[in-house]
C-alpha cells in the first residue's frame, strides 16, 4: 500500500494518520497535532530568521514569511476559496450568515458576527480567544457607545476603545478589561487620550460653544 493510501485508510477508520492511534479528530490525534504544530512553528521561525520563504526556498523581502511568488499564489487561493461562499454567507467560516451590514462589502469583509468579533479580538487584543468577552461587553453595554450612548451596529460604526490608551500604557494593550465599545467617531475624537483627558477636552469644547 502506498503511503498516501495507508494514510487515507487510517483516516477512514477513525485512526490518526500519523501514529495510527484511535482519535475523534479528523486527521491527526491531539498528540501528533501538538508535535506537528511545534515542529512547524520552529521551522517557520528558523526560516524567517534566514529570510527564506516558508513554502519554497526563495529569498523573502521585508521580513515576510513567504516570497512574492508564494504570496501571490496564497492570495489567489484564498480569493478563490472565499468566492465559494454563496451570497449572504460568511466567506471565512462559510457556515454562518454574513452580518447584514457587510453583505455588499468587499469580498474579504463579508463575514459573520462571530468571525467579525474574532477578527476584532485578534487585532485589538492579540488573540481570537477574547471574542466571547468582547460580545459580552457589547451586550452589557446594550449595543450602545459608552460615551455618546449612540447605537452601535457591527460593521457600520463599531470601534473598540482602549480605556488606557495603548500608546501610553503598552502593558495594558492586550488586557481585555481595558477595552470598551464606542462608535468610530468617538474613538477618532478620543485618539490617544485616556478617559479623564477625553472628558476634560469634551467639557472645554462644550463650554465654548
Ligand atoms: Zn497520532
Ligand atoms: Zn516561496
Ligand atoms: Zn464566519
């Protein structure tokens, strides 16, 4: 039996494709997944250090993981993959409904509530694992901006504010207790101000007009 056939045979029988132990996962058991992940992590780190593409052996530019050619291929592959999602369905998970506000957005932005929150958690707090916490916060705020009280609609006017701004408090940049939902307008105005500075500014403006 060829290697690929043997591997497929194992998968079909609910066995790990690598070690052959029974598993309830799709391809590899949890132990083999862990070993593979760690191996890949080290391989990538080493290649990045040497400016070698992680997919081929070409040189990379600008400290990227892949060379220009591979990046182009990956992009094409991803686009083709996202185009498979029917209209109104999330292009990332392809199971949930796309946020109504994003149905007509650019291809890559047509995502569901969960994927949207995961993306926000990743960019604002450095990990997707905080997405549920972000949702709970938004629900606790009753989908209203902390400062203006305006209604917040995901994909339209939502923004995540760092109560203690990242620029002045880098140690609190990925602290989930340091964020709150505000409208984009409010966040632009607040910028790098902390809560007290922002309120003082708003008061000064209010008193003059
Ligand atoms: Zn295994
Ligand atoms: Zn490459
Ligand atoms: Zn999704």
